[in-house]
């Protein structure tokens, strides 16, 4: 696009402007025609090869280089020839043909004209034709530098010189073709690369930069008064040189400090009214110009925090008469203040006192200067290091509060943000809470300032509570017609909400809301300690009731009226403003108030097709952030998220939504879990989308998915929800097989379905509800949903105790045999229709699931028989019998692990009665005494998640926020989570990633691993719907493979999967049925011992090439490339075992926690590591899961 | 930081762009994003009517001036309101350079002068001069505050 626009631009800019050529103007409208227009000159004038080449084309690069060389030669010739005719002929040529001028031509003209720069016509030519056209190119050829320098020395014309400085600066700034130089326009060849190709005659930057720097330095140090304008420009151009060059940098410091040493001292106080252009004698004006130039340059230099003279000069700048200089000095100081507030406060000294220079800035007509002042005041007034000097702090504070009255919204809003405690995005909750406290409690007292007697501020001399000022200001801003103002105001409201939420989170809410925000009576008797006495106990009211009755004077009342105004702003036509308003509303939503209004606003907003997807996801992320701030709101937020899921399924990112679900589910605490799960699954209860014609009104409970794309997306969401339900129902219901009190035998006695269901729902309504939904999904819905529902049911069956397992078992049986449908078809056998696949079509998928459950039940039966036999005969258990039992136990565990994660140490496929016997066998044979610990779930804190009876669970209620933080901090490199984090950190696309979750746990918690598995999988599916997915099991591909590879398809990562299972994910082709026989090493633990038939699991990525499953193509490709990245580069890396790991196969290596290993390479989520000493099993090297090892150096 | 200044014609072809601190691989993304914004919203907009957009913590203010559209991207202290100020400076000095609201043609004729103006307004991603008069003096290589009264 840049190229096409470039050609158009090229045509227009280079054609001679005087007679308007029709061809050129028409070409502006269509880039295609302009392309041909651009192509023609090179055809007619082959000697002027166009340099508009892409950087990749070596050939044309070479041609361009030749051209440059030719030009240089012709310059030499031109110097000998009569130049005048040369120019004229040049002009003639131009006028005659009106063809675009190539870069080479321009370069040549500069060389020619530089030689004759003393002539008026050359100067004119340069200023009017050559230089403006050259500006179109985004970089400047260093070979022009000699001519430019010549012009710089010899030419007198100001315009020419100005351009010369401009181009010299650009040559200095040009850090190569990929540099960050502020170039623009048409791409030019990479000059340095060109010179490298053929060094003959090439001029590189390295050659010219020192010359340019020398020349500019000489000019910048020239103290001639008449020269000072050029001096400033030379200094400016110098600052463009790359800051990596220390030599130039120190030279610059020297020059700048040199100037400031001379002119920095301001003997007399600045007079009012000499800002800008008016007044003053010549000497002082020149001084102020130099001050300006020096400070502007200083602003571009890197900060030098430890340097007292740096600080001194910056502080001097505040008193300078030039407003821009004052702004720069304030900006420098406010940056410095963040690093060393004490030194800055001391250096500022009296400037902040009444009548000081800082107070003059309040009246400076430069918005950004006042913004910097606000930041400076905030930094100093909240600095810890100044706790000893409350006088200084209060001085700066009062300046900050005065800025609330600033006529400019920008300044006022900055002051509000500062008061709210938002300066960058790294503030802590405490700071924000304190900010809210300040805003609601403090009062602005204007100091007696006799010098400002002319000011209007006399009227507002009465002390005002900040909150009142802010509210009034915001309300009036919301009445503005300017979109930026509305946007900014909504953003301020959002930040207010953030601070308020922080205050609530810290339990400050009782100070707030109901209290009178303002008491004129109290205020009128102003005295110094007013802040402390302004809120006598008697006036405080409680929240809630007084909200309605409190009227205007309570904070709650003011907030209510503000929010009223904010809500009306939703009518703004700009979607970005509306988004910001909604974010503001979400933040201002208090957990105790009804959110119906917000809900209906969002619902009606989402009906507008104008919303771009990115914006919607941003709002969704706001929900996430809001949850982080107030975990109590989990259910409310889920309700809101549901609106997104139903209204705009096509636009929102299922991963972000799922992450939100998950976070909320965990954060909701034991009481809220049921509701949270309900809120998620309500997506499943929605009626199918209605045709467009029906959508006369907006309802939350109806799906708007009228176009196929969003219908598909909705499908995806439903699948995600079903999967989510299957994975997390047990967690939400706190029902686990390994904790179940019901002995399995009793369930067998309740085979009567009705009794069973009744028993189930009375025992655990949450799980029963989830099961009902899943069962319904397994019957109805599309086949993708049905498959996932069946899988989800199996997961729940395996993890739940009785009677749930039996209930599901029954159900799956019915499903496999065709269930209701096949019964029906038997009844209407004779209608002549071909029934197609029998039943639900899930038979092939369900068979292995049923088989596992069958095996479990059979084994349980056998066990109880054995036990009875032993009891009857009063026999001891023999070792062989125990061994057999143990082997059955292990085998079943392995089987079960294929379907979903279970904690191996706890899980008893043979039922609770087997526990004792297995224990006996284990102790006798000393088998993996550490299993309990080595189990990732147990050792890493799944117990936090799973065992609510333990203290850890109680912790999880109170520390939800923390828990979520830790997740977010450790989720790893995953799009959705990154987005959340970035969003929470307020980072832009290119903003440095500020990780606000610095809290790190010593060991990776289970949640991290869980989240990681969830999210790693999302990487693979990014934008390709069909590529294998797993966190939201949507893809046809994945489902297809999951059918064919019975076990392989169960690989959805889950709350309970501890391995990066998704590396194989659904992209793994049918290893059993297919011929390629790729063994995926990331299959579940223990898989290999009993089932795996293939030796080395560390298949190199190439082996995927042999895949024949076309559906797996996508997944395996992305997977493969990921692998390539992850394989370490060869230098040895070391790591420490995070957990115990028991080898599941010959190629695997057992680890004990804390063991040091050397990581050889990584493949498919496994490290091949070497130990220093052989382990108990005598092995030195083998594969271990990546997650089990923390790398001590390097990166994956 | 003023991340980018972009001028396009009404058809969405980029006439002038200045990036600061945006890696080159992201530039195309920004260009497309802004041109799309303009195509979606600027049709029928009044001269110098301000539009706003935001992408995470990056703000965009854009407007239409005669035959060209101007987009400014900023972050941190250059929020939507600060960008409004910058926009005001830029539009007024472009009008100053062109003598009126520029058509696309006029803009290109004054291209060099406009580049110099921008050079005085934005210096390494930081707003520099805001006064029209002062900018005019500086691009003529005169001192910022006149020495002759």
C-alpha cells in the first residue's frame, strides 16, 4: 500500500507544478494508472533508472548504485562545464516532459547546484524544486552529505540552509534501512548496503557522519550573536545523532552545558508579559533563544539522574522566559523526580513558594508545561523520601490541587489522574485506594496570592472539596461536543472507578459514599487543620439507603448524578467514546448495586454492528480487570460476559472469554462457584438464533447470530462452554471420586435410573445440573458439540464418585446404542427413510469411554469378590495376589489418564476399598514412596484448588485476587493472557511490557501449569479456526482426529491435565489406526508403560512430515515451527527439577525435586536432560517434561 | 511520545508519514489501521472536526483538512487531549504554509515547507513549538523570538 501511494505521491510531487497536468491529477485517484505513469519515464529515459525499488531487489540496487556513481562522475564533469546551461537544459527537459523526477536526478541536481550555490537561480532551484522533492523519500543518501556540507559552508540563503540542516539531521538520524528514523514517504534503497555491494566510490554513513558532526559542532559552539539562529539549528540537528554514540553524546552535553553556563543564570525575575515574542531588549531575547535551544537539546539527551549540574540546569530552566524552554525543563524535572524526589525537591527549593517560578507556570500558556507540573507535584507530594518534610509536600500538593481549576481539560484531567494515584501503570492497589481517599476527602484551599489580583480566581477563592470540583468539571466535559474531550472524560471516570474499586478492596468503603462530600459551614471557618476535622462523625452516613435520599451533597449523590451524565454519553456516535464510557461504567459499577442498567446498556450497544472486534475484546478484558479488582463481582461479570457471548459471538475471542470464565470460577469462592458455573453454562441454554426479521427489540437472552460467520463463532463458544463444563464441573461442585464417601458398591444397588438421578441431585445439585446440561448437549446440538459433550461426560464420570459415575455410565450406554433416537426409529421403522448412521452417531467415539468404565466396574467387582473370599476363608493376601491387584490398579490408572487428568496418587480406580491393599503392596515393595509428592497436582498445589477442607482452600477464598494475579503473571506466552496482561498493564502495542504482577511464587503453582496447558494450546489455533484447537475444542480437524484416534482425541487440556498435553493435541493423527506411528511424547504420564508400543518418543519434528492425515496438517505445522523455536541453540543449559518425576517409559528419566540437570535439547514439550549422578534406577539421561524443570539460564 | 503523524489524501493514499519509536514491521499495521479509520469515519466530516480512537493505551486523533486527512498517534502524556493540541498546531501551520485549507495538490506543492513545519513541531517524538508565528520564523532559519521589534 505504501508503494502504491508512493507512486501517486511521486507523480504529484515531482511533476512540475506550474501547469497543472491532467495526467498527474487523474493518476492520484487510481494507483494503478499511476503505476504505469511511473513506469513510463524509465522506459523513455533508460539512463535514469528509477530508484524506487524494494530493498529486496538486489539487481535494481546495483543499478541504482551504478546510477549514483554515474551521477557523481557527472558532477565532476559539470564542475568543468558552464553550469548555467546545464541547469537550464535541465529545466527545459523537465518542462517539456513533465515526467516524475527520480531520486538519482534529484541527487544529481543537488550536487550540481551545490557547486553554484552563490547564484540566486541555483538557490531558488534548490528551495523550490530539489529540496521539497527530496523530502518525499524516507531516507537520505549519505553521498549527498558532501554537497550538503558544502552548501552549509558557502550558501547564505536562509531557506537553503534550513533545508540543509533538515537533511543533515536526517542523515544523522538514519540508523539504516530498518531504523527508527522518523522517515516517511517513498522507500529508498538501503544506501549502506549498496555501498557494501560495490565499495568503489560508495559513500557510507560511517564516512560522512564524523564530518557532519564536526561541522555541526563547530557551528553549535559559535558564539557570534548574529549566528545564533543557525547555532540553534545546528544543535538541533546534532541531537538527531544516535544516542548510542557516546562520543557525540558527551560532546552534546558539553555544548549544552556550555551554553547554559553562560546564559542559564537569570538575574532578574521574569517579568510578566514577556512570554513569547513581545518585549525585552535584544540581548535578553538572544539569551532566551539560546536558553530555549539548549534546554530543548537537553530534553532529547538521556537523563543523567546522579549529575547535580544536570539537575541544576534543568531547574534553572523553570525561570526562563521562553515558554517552550520552561516546558522542557519541567518535563526533565518531573522525570528526574520519579527517580530522586528528594534531590529534586531540594533543588526546587523556593521556586514552589508563593510567588516562585513554579507558581508562574500555572499561568503559562503552554498546556504540556502545566501537565508536567502536575506530574512533578504529584511525584514529590507522594514521595516516601520526603516524609520528613511535610511542609514541602503540602506546598506541592496545593499546587497540584490548584491545577484542578485549570482552564485546559488536559491539565485538569492530569491533575485528577495524579490525585487518583495513577501516574504510570505500575501503581499498587494501596496507592490507588489512597488516591480515592484523597479525592473524596481533601479540600482545595487557594493560597492568598496578591500578585494574581486580576485573575478571575477571586470568585472561587472559597475552599472547595476536590470531589465537588472534579465532578463539576467532568459533568461539564461530558456536555462537550468534542469527541476527544468525551473520550478523555470517560477515561477519567474509568480511572476513578479503578481507584474506587481499589479503595473498596482495601476496605475503605465505609469512609466514603454516604459521607457528605462538602459542608460549606465547616469549610467557611477555614483553618489549617481543616482536612482532619472536615468530616465529623455525625455527618457520616452509611451507604445504601442514603444513596437515594442523600441528595446532591453526598459523594454517592454526586457520583450518581455524574453517572447519569456518563450514561447519556453512550449516545455518542463515536464507537471509541462509547467503548470508553462502557469501560467507565463497568469500573464504576459497585458490587452491591443492581447492574440491570449496565446490562441493558451493553446489550443494546452490542446490537450495533459498528463495533470493531478489537474494541469488544478490550471491553471484555476490562471485565477481567474489574474482576481482578473486585473478585466479589465474579457472577455479575460473568453475566455481562454472557451478553457478549450471545450478542456478538463472531467478534469476541473465545479464548479471552474462556479465560474470564475460568478466572471467575476460581475467584468466585466456594459459595459462588455454583452460580459461576451456572452463568457459564447458561450459554448452553440459549434458544437458537432467530432470523434477522425477528430482532425488533433487544433482549439479552436471545442470540444474535444471523450471519453464518457469527453462527459459526457461536458454535465455537458453545463448544468451549461444553468443554469448560466438563473440565471444571468437578471443581465447581467439589465432587471428587477420590474423596467420595459413598462406597462404589452401594451405587450398584441403585441401578434404577430415577432413584439414581434423585440421589445425585440431592447430593450435589451443582454437579447434577451440569450433568443434565451435558447430557442434553450430547443429544441435541451439532455433532461437534455432541462429541465434546460426550468427552466432557467421561471426564466427569472418571472424576466423580458415585452415583454420578454410574449415572453417566448409564447415559453413555444409552447414547452408544442409539438412545432415544434409535428407539424412536424402531417404532417408525416402516417410514421408508434411511436412518443413516444409527443413533447419535457417537458410538465409535463412546465405545472406548464405556470400555474404560466397564473395566473399572469389572475390576471393582472382582476386587470385592476377592475380598469376600479372603474374608470368608480368613486368608492373608499373598504377594502375588497383591501384585496382581496393584498391576490392575496401575493399568486402570493409565487407562483413565488417557481421558483426563486425575491425581495418580489419590485416584483409586478400584474404589476406596482397594486403598489399604495397595498401600500394603506399596510399602512391602517400596514402590515409589514419593508418588504422592511427585504427583504434579498434589505437589504443586492442586490441593489449593481441589481440597476445600484444607486450610489452603480457605486461603483461596481470601486470596483470590492473589491467585488470579499469580496466574496472570505466569500464564506464559499466550495470546489471550498476554492480551489480558497487556491490557491490565495498560500497555499499547509498542509500549514496553510492564508486568504488574511481579509477585512470584517460588515454585510454579498448579494453577500456572493448568493455565499453561490451557493456553499453550491456544497458540496453535490462533486465527485458523480449523487448526487444531484445544482450549476451546472447536475445530473440525480436532474432532475428526479425535474420532479416528480414540484415545488421542481426549487431549483437551484441562484443569486437571498437568502436562503440556496439547503439544500433541488434536493434531496428533491416529497413531493406532494410521501407519505413521508417531508416538507423541506428551501423552499422559504412564501412557508408555502399558500402552505405548513405540520406543523413542522424542520424535524429531521432521517425522511429522510423514503424516498422512490431511486434517492434522495445520496443527502439526504450527506445532512444528513452534518446536523449531524451542529447540535450544546448542549451548548447554542447566535446570533444576521442580518436582519429582517418575519415568513412565524406558526413554524417560526419573527426577527428584531439586535435582540439577543439564538440558540437552527440547522436543515436543520434553527436555532431554543429563544428570550429574546416576539416579536410583541407574539412569543418567532421558526425557523429562519441560514443566518439571526450571531452566536456570537461557530461554525456551 | 508522539508515535506517528500521518497525512493521507481522501482516497487513503499516504502522502506523508513520520514515525517515532515504532518498529518498521508495525508501521504497515498502523497505516492500515488509520486509513481504515479514516475511510470509515471521515466521509462527510466537517473541516477540522476532531475524531478520536484508542487502541489499548495508544490514542489516535484524526481530522480532515481540506483535501487531506491527518492522523496523529500518541501515548503516555500525549493522550487524546494533548493530541488535540498537537493537531491544532499542525493544522494551523499547514494552513499557514498553504495559505488556506489545502487541497491534495496544494499540499504536495508545499510539501517541503510542510516537512520543515513538522520538523519544528515535533522533534524526536516530543512536541516542540506550538506557536504559528514562531514556527514560521524557525523554518526561515530565524531565531524563535525575534530580535528586531
